[in-house]
C-alpha cells in the first residue's frame, strides 16, 4: 500500500492511517539500524513497535473494533492475508474486522495445538 491508497472515512482517520503507514515502515526499518542486529527486544525496535501500536489504538477508537482490519491494522491484515493463503490456498476475498482476524488467528493456534 502507498499513502495514496488511504481514504479514511474522516480526515482524522486518514491522517491516522498515514501515521500508521509511516510507523509500520519505521518499525521494519528499525531492525536494520546499527547495533540492532534483528533483535526483537532491542529498545529501538520496541519503541518503533509501540509507535505503530499507538496508531492501531487510535484507529480502533476512531473507526471501531468492527472496522475492516485493513483500515485499522495493516500489519495484522498483512500477516492474516499471508496465513490465510497458506491455510486455504488463496488470500481473503472479503473484508474482515480486526476482531474477526484476531479470532481467526486464535482458532488457527488452537487447531495447531490439538493436532
């Protein structure tokens, strides 16, 4: 996605989506910073992730828990899209709320634990 892809239902939501886009890029870029060495617990990575999560919280507050996951948590949606394709052979074709995506991952984990 690019910044032009965001068309939040309100100017506030669009601004938050743009901040999330930048925060997500900064999070993944933080792994390449000098001294980080792909350490998930490095303070720079933790700080970058917290900045991303703050945008998720803001967007959920603006758009609601049942809003399309792509609009409120692009990182979760990306992981879901990849996992869905691995699980059923194709990417999701319909919008899913963030709540539904989190529930899908919980069910996938529970199924794997009982296999």
